[in-house]
């Protein structure tokens, strides 16, 4: 038994009450069934009766006004009243879940809303084709891989420039998202294509990066210091990916060769075990001259090479865990 309300003691459920009174349900194969709340057999009941039956059998939550503490309906920890929000400004009665659980539930709701909004946005932008509008290889089933790009940068909003197009509107209403898509004239492309399109510096100096065998090449002598540093960073990245991973994403095979480095901007370094991550390897590639030193760090921290598409899929934990619910919610919305 437990203490509830104003210090009175109640049994946790009607089932416990009947067991204490030595009224036990018969074996499921017995001809004489006993229903704990005197309801009709399940076959004859309707959903409303079943819900009422469930509600009557549900365990009451601990609530002690004297000690000013209660049990959270989500995590079931006993916490003081100040750990629970009021139901509303006018209703001072406390919510049944604590503040921490309330935050987690709201974050989960917003994440679902963001992903379902993205499905609608991709379908709207691509006119129902639901694939990358450049390579036509990545579809909506790999939703995290799809991104939005501004072919006309001058049309992007202030918030889109600061946060990125989708981050700036993902929690908004569908009408607002649709208006922003129309105003800013975005297209839907995969992250690999996006990285390549936005790598303007690389595209300008691609031939030079390809020709240079190392960072001490004489071809770099007549280039100013700032540009030279960026070019050297791309050369180091090229050498590392070719030497360690044969130029390929270890997951899908997307990559570069010693003769063709067009895909270099879309290749990234990923830590397989986040607990081993002590350094941002891309920073070392930018500022460190020793390629052997970078290789040693990669080996120690068990890093690997992934393309941008595979990298975002590895990091999209929420999407992978809730994929069915996301598409189910989207389908339910469309059916209304």
C-alpha cells in the first residue's frame, strides 16, 4: 500500500484490493472467469469501456501535500512541488510530470514536427519527385541526407543566412514554411552535392590542388600566404584520404582518385567512437604541416572517412530511432 493525497492510504490498484480480499482470478482456461472490475468480457466491450476499465485499474501517483512532494508520472521519481509546473497561469494545480520530463517530451514533439515538416517541404520543392534535384540518386527515405540550397543567395532571408534555411523555419507552421520556400526559391539537394556547390575556393584552385604532390610543391611559390594556407589544407586532406582510405567513403564508396578530386569537398573525417575524440581533425589538417602527425592522431582516435551523406546519417540518431513514427505522422496528416 502507498500514501496518497492528504496522508490517507490507498491500494495501488483495484486488482491489489481484490487479491488482498482473497478474490483471485481463475485460470484463463477455466469456464468461470472473474473480472476484477465486474466489467463485461472483452469480446463484448467497446473501446470506451476498455478505456474506463484501464483508468480504474491504473495506479495512483504518490502525492503528499504535507511534505509538498509528489511522484512524476513519467520518470516516477519523488520530487518536491517546485519541480512541477502549474497546468496554466490560471490553474495552479501541478502537472503530473516533472519539469525535466516536460522538457524532454516537448523536445521530442518538436523533433517530430521538424522531420514531418521536412518531408512535406521536400515533396513540395521537388514537385513530388522526392530526390536530390542535381544527382537524382538520394531519395526521401534518406531524409537527413537531403538539404536545401539557395541558387539565388540574394533572396535568402536574414535568419536563413545566420542559421541556414531549414534551421530557421523547421518548427514553423506549414503555411509559413511554404511561403519561405516560394520567396527564397530554394531547391532540394543531397548534402554531397551541396558541399560541392558551396566549395567555391576549392573549385577555383582545383587544378592546382590536383597537380601538387605535397605541400612543398614549387607550384605554390607565387601564391600569397592566405591562399597558400587554404590550398595546402586541401592538399593534406587529399593525401590523407588517398593514403589511408584509398580515397573513398568507408560506408558507400563515394570518393576521389589521384586523377579526379571533384568529390573532395564532400569527404569528411568521422570519429567512430566519440569517447576517443580529443581533437578536431579538420582543424589539424588546416594548420598542421606534419601529415604523419595527423595520421597518428587518426589512428589513436579511430577516425574514418565518410561522405557528407553518410556522415549525417550516422549522426541522425533521432531520425533512425523514430523513422516509422515520423512517416506515420506525416501520412496521418495527409489523410485528414
